[in-house]
C-alpha cells in the first residue's frame, strides 16, 4: 500500500485525528451553546444591540441549541467521510445519522417559534411538528439498524491485491471529499455571515448540506463504478445502487420544504432499511448454499 497515502490518511482520517477532532467538537459545542445562550440573554435584557442584523437566532433560548447541534453535525460529516474506506454500508448509516440530527434541529427551531398565547389548538404548525417527530423516530430507527448490521472495523485480507487496491482508491476519494467538505463549509459559513449582517440569519438545511450531499452522491457513484471493476457480482452492484438511491432521496428531501421533505426523508429511510435487510438476508442464503456445496 502506498506509504504517502497511508500517512495522509492517518494524519487527517486516522484514529488519532478522529480523537482530536472529537474532543475539539465537544469543546466547541459546549462553549458555543453557552456563548449563544449568553447572547440571547443579553439581547432579551436589551444589553446587546444587533442593529440591522437578523434576530432569528436570538428570539428564544431554544435557538441556542442550534449552535451545539451544528457543531455535532459537522463532526458527524467528518465521521461519514472516515467511514467511506471502511464500509460503504457504514457510510450510508452515517448519512442517516446526519439527517436525523438535521430533522431534530429543525424540530427545536419549530418549537421555539410556536405561540400558544391564543389558547390550545392543533393548528397546521403543530401538525407539521408531529409529522417531523415521526420522521425523526423513523430516521433514528434506520440509523440504529445500520449501526447494528454494519461493521465499523475495516477487515482486510492483504493477500488480496484487488481488495487492497480498492481500499486505496476509497481512501483517495475520502481525502478528496474531506478537502471538498472544508471548502464547502467555509463558503457556506461566509455566505451565512453575510446574510446575517443583512438581516437574514435563518439557518436552513440547504446551507452546506445541499452542496455536500450533491458531492457525496458523485463520490458514491465513483466508488460504485470502481467496485464494479473488481467485482461484477450483481447482488453487490444492486445493493450499492440502492444505497445511492436512498442518498439521492435524502438529498432531494433536504432541498424540499414542508410536508414533502418529511415524506422524502421517510422514503429514504425505508429504502435504506429495505436494501440493507434484503441484501443481508440473501447474503446469508448464499453463505449457507456455499457451505452445503462444500460438504
């Protein structure tokens, strides 16, 4: 295996790098939460004057949850990229973990905007929150199913040159995706800061995640094509194609709004669960048939 590639992978995506970024993310999440909460308190007490900037993220203490969840989402994206060389299905599971956090972050925002001053009533906003909560539960279950059925440890047979070369290619794609992630994050944050200063401080799912999932789909397709060069097994091809389909549905859901987005999130989760369970079931059948024929 190429030594320079090994070094780069260990620096940016190795276990040591992951440990450092995890600690940094937790620190930033806690500090960011307390800082955001202090800004809300200062704004509420009229100590802080934001001028023409948008007050959208300072009109409720629940808005302070946006900051730590955004940091955790950034770390989850990094975890997704790390999982790509290890297991395609594990990386897909990380995608569902990301969209699960996206949905729950939106729920917090919706709850902070609810106004019950006019009395208790099940209006359209409350109905939408209920649907989003159901979506969250389905995506959460999907994430757990993937976590339970996907191996997080990379198991390589170094005598198999094709497998080693395939993993090398996935590591190159992961490093490229990491660089793209940094560029998209910087560009999205800069644009959001400009919008915030102009009075539009809304934080939507489209910011960063729409562009990142687009690049992620392209990376998944590239991995699929490379894998077909090493194996022409239809089951493996169909399974990975199904995973990509679920990712495409999630990407469309991120850009959609209202009830359409929740339906698409649920659809993406159901597709992912179905593809994983069916592929695992038939894989067991194949293994049983192989053992029977060997006896």
